[in-house]
């Protein structure tokens, strides 16, 4: 090969590239046209299978969402029960720490006295 000759695959001109793109496009269109048409029954069967799969997926998602909601409700109920227990304990503690009225003190003293007399 001589130095002044450049092979065409290394430096194609614009018209060469345009022609090659046109032939490639035509070849792709011919292949697409040569494709056999899709059978409507087969297409309906595929659509039905796809619909069934979508329904199963939706059912699974709904089941998972219900399980998550139930778990959250259970946690909220447990938290509410714990808060109620703590509130009851606080109320009991407050009642124990509240100074007794004179009447209550007299009744407790009388009960202790009666218990002491009953033991003797």
C-alpha cells in the first residue's frame, strides 16, 4: 500500500457514512416487516397471565401492608398499656405520699389500737 492511499474503512466520506446508515436503516425495517404478526389469542393469553401476576403482586402488597399496620397497632396498644400502668403507679405513689387528714389518722390509730387489743 502506498503512503498517499488511505483505506476507505479508516476515513469514509460523509456520503459513504450516510449511505451506510441508510442501508442499515432499510435492513432493520425489512427485518421488522418480515416478522410474523402476533396471534391475537396468544396476545390475550399473555395479557391474562400478566393481569394475574399483577393481581397476585397487589394481593401480596396488601397482605404485607395489613401485617405492618397490625404490628404498628399492636405496638401502639402496648405503649398505651404501659403509659396507663405508669400513670396508675404514679397515682398510687401520689396517694401514698399525700398527708392523711386528721379523721383518717384517727381511724388508722383506732384500728391499730383495736388490733393490739384483739391480739391480747
